[in-house]
C-alpha cells in the first residue's frame, strides 16, 4: 500500500451573481442575503482549490499530473463560469441559488466523473479572501 498524498491545483474565475429567493419579497431577500440580493447583480473574484487525494503512482511518482488536473478544471469549470452571469448565462444556476455552497457542489459534480474513482476529491471555493466553503464537508 503506497502512501496517500493530497495534490492541489488552484484556479481562478470571475463571475457575477445575485442571491435571492423568487418566492420572497425584496425586503425578505435583503434581510437574508443583504447586498448580494440587489437586482442588478455583482461580481466576485472566485479562487478555486481542487484537492485530489490518492496513492503515489510508483512509475511516475505523481498522484495525478497537476497539468492534467489544471486542464480538466479549465475545461469543465473555468470555461463554463468565467466572465459569466451565473444566474442568467448558465444552466446550472437558472433554478439554483448561486451561493458559494451551491457553486462548490456543482463544481464537484462536474469534476467527479473525470477523476479516477479511487481518488478522493475536495473542492474549496473562496468567494472573498475571508469567506470560503469546502465540499465535501
Ligand atoms: Ni455575492
């Protein structure tokens, strides 16, 4: 049994969103989501960390080639969300509130089928330098 190691790739995207519940009044949305519920959207500089945990391949010495992981994240996630309005321009968030929590779960689900089943996958998403989420918890 080889030792398990975590490898992490950091990526970045910009996106706009609005947090709101369409069944609520403007007042209730403002009370819950604050400025994030303002109707004309606002942007975030999202920082994304993708962590893969697995055994070191004795042939390559890698768990996973980080270039390969970077290409995968860019292809499946960054291309899809970068410079988009998440509420308006993406299928994923037309019916799903684009909170950092929901974005992290969506990103996990986009990547999971493309990562070797024996590897563990974790998504960490920074919405601001001080606010970030992790999935799975
Ligand atoms: Ni926001």
